[in-house]
C-alpha cells in the first residue's frame, strides 16, 4: 500500500472523496456513512488547506494505480509524548468493504511508527456502532473518555440529532523487533 502525502493541488479531490464517503447522498451510500446524523459537508477546502499546511499534520493519499483516481485517504497529526491523532479516514463508497480501509489504516500506523509514534488516538461518534466495532477489530480500545460534540462548530456540518458525542479510542503501536533491538543496542 503506497500512501503519498497530499499537497494543495490535491485539495479538490480530497474534499470530494471525504464528503462522498462520510455523507453520501446516493441511497446506496457506504456501509458506515453518517448522513442520518449530520447534514452538509464533512470538510471544506479551507479547513483542509489548514490541515495540509500544519507542520505536524499530514494527509496521506491512496490513488488508483491505473488512472490515479483518489480512492482513499487518511490524516495523521503528531500530538505529544509519541501520541498521534488520526482522522479523515475515507474510502470511495464504491470500493468499500473490500479491505481498502483496513489497508490504509495499517499503512498510516506504519507511517506513524516510523516517526517514533507510540500510539494513535481517534474519535468516533458514539452512535456509529458498526464503525466503533470496526476500529475495535483493528486493535483500538475505548479510553473511557467521551468528548462533547462540537455543536457550535459549523465547519463539521449540521447535526441532525441532539445526542451526539465523541468516543475516544486509542491503540498502542508495537515497536517492530528490528527497531526495539536497535534501541537496546545503541
Ligand atoms: C470506515 C471505512 C474507512 C472502512 O473502509 P472499508 O474499505 O469499507 O473497510 P474494510 O473493507 O477494510 O473493512 C470492512 C469491514 O466491515 C465489515 N462490513 C462490511 N459491510 C458492513 C456492514 N454493512 N455492517 C457492518 N460491518 C460491515 C466487513 O465485514 C469488514 O469486516 P472486518 O473488519 O472483519 O474485516 C469506510 O467505510 C469509510 O470511508 N467510511 C466513511 C468515512 C468514515 O466514517 N471514516 C471513519 C471516521 S472515524
């Protein structure tokens, strides 16, 4: 799985992919989309440009080999004490449930590990049960922390319910044996 860091030239493609994956208006949609919880776009060009410009954040892209179409993406941001925050994981709805999301997540974890990251934290809307279970199967565990949903932040879209909250999950990354032995040796 080859993930390439995004530049400002990719912004249009990313906005289109992310909004389609999170809030697809197509009745078939993806298996995890959140259109019953929030309306409006998940992200706009300005917010994405800020993420790409942030020195501690990178948006990683998966483009199809044959035609370079953007089919998946994920953002990781270095926080503190080796902890990174992961967001914007998205797969083209037409290609979901075929292992691509898992492969992108694994590649993002490898990216973080190679930069001395020790854990990854994510937040998931509590009502998205099948998505929460998907992350648990990938090794993410609930931390017990539940954040208040940012109802006053218009940039996340228009909430359609008043009972949204954000569950915080975390995964510790295993240091590969090769890195561990190098640390011990030196
Ligand atoms: C979450 C997401 C990235 C996963 O990508 P994906 O390519 O669909 O995922 P995968 O094919 O790797 O895994 C699919 C898994 O879901 C299961 N699944 C498929 N359809 C399902 C359904 N209708 N209900 C529940 N589980 C389902 C599959 O059996 C498979 O299970 P496994 O974990 O045991 O392998 C993708 O669905 C997406 O873009 N969602 C919208 C954006 C989003 O919500 N991102 C996460 C925000 S925190």
